[in-house]
C-alpha cells in the first residue's frame, strides 16, 4: 500500500520514468550494482533519433560492453516546458571490474563513434553504484 508521503516523494522526484520504493522495499533491495549512466541534456534544436538509439545503438553498446542490463529513461515535457533531459541510458554491470573491462574493450570506439548517428547532443557520463 502506498502512503501519501511515498506518493508525494515520487511525484516530486521528477518527470520521466520514476520508481518509488517504500522504506521496506528499499531495505530489501538487492546488492549494490555498478552503473554507467549516459545522460543526454536537451538544448534548443537538439537532434535525437530515439528509434535508431533503441534499435541499433543500444544493441551495439550491449554487445560490446556486456552489461547485465540497460534501462532507457526518456525525458518528458513538464507542462509547456520541454524535457531538461532527452534520454538517460542506465547500464548495470556485475562489478566495477566488469565496467572497467567494458571501457577497455577496443570496440568501445565503435560505440562512441555511433553516437553521431543518434544525436548532436554531447552526453554527460556518470559512473555510479546503487546503495
């Protein structure tokens, strides 16, 4: 059962895809995971081919990086305002070493070069871990 506080916290957390956890489910969360987060901030006139990204770029990235999973989060408008973020790709890895190996693979250059087929946005990349 979702209580009002949890519902309000999820609503305030932002627009786009949001997962709200109660304190009980947060405590029951799985072990910490290592992530690579590729964030595409919006700008006026930004080009982003979501279909190509989903159908071509992400499969290439997964093949090269061997991430355990990827979650794509599409930014949505906030009322009349355009989304601040066009897309976030959240790649999960089994360990920090698995991420390090992915970034050391020579084929990662092909993944980076393919970004030009998707967008003119310079992504922000963040390495992280779940708590």
